[in-house]
C-alpha cells in the first residue's frame, strides 16, 4: 500500500493540487466531506456532527493563521487566494522522510527527526498555537530541512484545550500504526510524555507574543 495516497488526494477538509514548488488547497464542500468520511461513521447523526466540526475547525484555524500572530514560515508560507483556496510551498512530507529512514534501518535518524518535531511543537506553543491531532507523519513536512506545519485545518489558540489534551492523553496516534513504524511512534509517544507537559505549557505558552 502506498502510504502517501491519502496525502496526494487530500485529507478530510481540503483537496490538494500539486505543482513543482507549491500546492493549492481547496476546501472540500459539505458533499465532498460527506463522501470522504461516511464509511467511518455508523450513524447519520455522528456523520453530520463530524462534518460540521471539520468545517468549523477549518474556519477557526484560518482565522488564527490570518491573525498575524504566527510567522508564516512555520506554516509553509500560506497565501490566501480566490474562493477560499490556500497556496503553500511544496514540502517533503515527514511520512516520506520517515519511510526513507526506516527503509534504510536508520532508527537513530528517525528519532532525531522526532526530537525536531517535539522542538517544533514547543515553538508553536511559544506563539500560542497548537495542532490538535499530533499526527506528525501527515501534518508536517520539511522545507529547506526545517520542519513546518502544512496541515493548518485543526489548530487551536486556546491554552485550556491543549491542557486538557495533555492531561487526557491522546490516542489518535494509534490509528497510524497500520501505516507507519511502531518504533518511531513509540519514541514519539515517549517524548510527548516527557517533554510536552502541562508545566512546560504554562511556562512557554504565547511567550513570544506578549
């Protein structure tokens, strides 16, 4: 199975067109989202609630990005163009980077990338920003060897939301195990526990915008 198929086709919120140096993301219509995700939900009520949440998350995330608090270089330089479309620099997705590293049995290199991912998440915190899924494989990429966040549709600028996630513990990464390397995911979970703490959150949250 090609582990990047879903990335190439776009995720749940947007369709993606790929060009040499950039991508264009077009928000999915309600009908497109429904068709994309309906197999994952057993009831019509659950499905409609998820559709509404995905659209609301997208809207709120774009407003956060447009607020100007976050350096656009951290988000692959998004440009807001016609009809709600977003243009971003094309990057090497971390899923591709990790696949190459693990094909070469380079677990040390993979762990170093994970360390950089954690550093990047902490950097986002200093700007009062958090990507809620923690799915670094599919949400982040490398631009000139620097990690950037390319999926900007599930952001929050609410510290309490992040606090609740940290206290609850996030299980979403388990869904990646059928596609990606267990050793890398285990190390990432370990680093989340060790480094992404409520104490650190309280210390550095929005420290660069005060």
